[in-house]
């Protein structure tokens, strides 16, 4: 049985999307996505956005709706991929995105290899990266954040933000390589951890836990 989510703001505001059922591809709640994009509002215009464990694509589509220049999505579940592509088609979006099939770590490594071999392999490094693995795949957080904070840090633009959605009770580390958590927002049973590159983080960015 399929669920549904809605786009909250922007040019596709209030359009409804299909969402895969089950915790394996659990969609972010409308309320939590609204909180996320309230924080990202000053950064979203013309940003290059990467949505990991994309599920229905609701987060990437919200980013496009609010003015992101381009989104890339990674998803491996066949059922989710079918729904993901259907949501883009339903909104009539045919440009400004790329869907990568496969597990996150191998796809990221291929991106990194292409970028190393050819400087223009990616249209731009990523300004914003969002990851929301299944809650029962706790090891994915450390693996993915570890890659982005070390071997694949070159995929991130200067002053990029990496945001992880996780269970409130599951505490992520403060540091993953060069990534340093700058903010923690908690809402109900869920939380959003914001990471920036340690050497490039904005001194004005919030450093306290909220």
C-alpha cells in the first residue's frame, strides 16, 4: 500500500507525491521537511543538491520547488525507484535532475572517481547533501558521513552543508573526518544533524544544540 506526502512550498506547492510504504524507505514527515527547509532557505536558491537514500524523492523535489539549480538522487530499492521516477514525471520535470541507481557508498565512490579523472564530470560540487537512511541501517550514517568527511570530501563545495535525519535517541558523532556537527534540531522522535567542513565552516553559523 502506498502512502503520500506533499510539497510544502515553491513552484510545486501542495502537489502530492506517492511514497513507498514501510520503514525501509520511510519518508520524512511534512513537518520535519518544513523545519529542514526553513533552515536551508538562505542557501537553497541555485544550489546543487544531493539526496541520498532518496525514497520517494520528496526532499529533492522540495529543493527543486524552492529554487535549487539541480538535484541528484541515489536510491537502490526497485519499488522506490519506480515511485521516484513517477513523481518526477507526475510534476512534468524532465531536466535539472539525475537519478543514480544503486547503494549510496559505491555510487558516491564512482562520482568521486569521475570527478578526479575529469574536472567537469559533475556540473558543480554539491552545496547541500541530505541523507536519511532507514532507521534500522544505523551503520550507514557513519559509513556515508565518513566518506564525505574524508575520501570524498572533494564532492562538497566550499561551505557545503551535510544534513542527516535520524532518530532522536540515536546520537551521531560530533565529527566525521573533516565534517563537524554545527547544529542539532530535534522534533518529536526525529532529529536533524547539520555538518560542515571543519576548516571552512562559517564562524557565524550556529554552534549550539537547539
